C-alpha cells in the first residue's frame, strides 16, 4: 500500500515538473526591450518639434550670415543678433551651422552636433567660438527662460 502511494506521489511530481517545463517556452512580451523601444520611437518620430535659435551679437562676426542645416538639408539662415524658428519631425537629428564666404583673418569651420528631439520645443543659442585654425558657430541648447532673455535684448 505504501508503495502504491509512493509511486502515485512520484508520478504526480513528474507530471507537475513536465508541466513547468512546458511553461518555460512562453516568453514575456514586455521582457524584450527592443520591441517597446521601437514602439516608443515610432510614436515619437511622427510628432512635430519646434526649434528656436538665437545668434548672439559679436562685432568680430557681424557681417557673416550663418546657414542652419538639419540632417544636411538647409532650413534657413540667421544673422548677427537675430533669431530663427523652424519645425522638424522628432527623432535623432544632426543640426549644423555653416558659413559660405568668410571675410577676415580667420576662416569659419562647419559645426555639427546630434540632438535627440523628443520634446515639443527646443531652444538654442548660436555662439561664435574662436579656434586655432578656424572658428565655428556652436549650437548650445538653452532653457526657454534664457532664450526669452536673449531675444528681449
């Protein structure tokens, strides 16, 4: 009698263990982070993003016009002490500044930086940075408060 109960108990354990083994084949859909990241990126990539640029005044570069590029596409130009607004789709973007003809002692190099645009609005200051061989117009992300203060002057 004890042998029958013992064999029955062992058989029941084997059946339960076999059931657990089959459950291990089921994957958690939330465990795969790439799927959820891809969904988030697809949702974000369709949104429109507002970009606001302000170029600081500098006597040294007053005559230069700076061209603005997003992913190698020219979106506009900005002059000394002025601002520029544009829109683009959200996502990873390369924003660059270039100057065509540069008159003066020092040349101007292209400046480019990658930005992950996920918010509704971004504010940037374009500031001239002198270099050893050539200067460049750097794009610096700033707060809306700082942008408003610069644009008010």
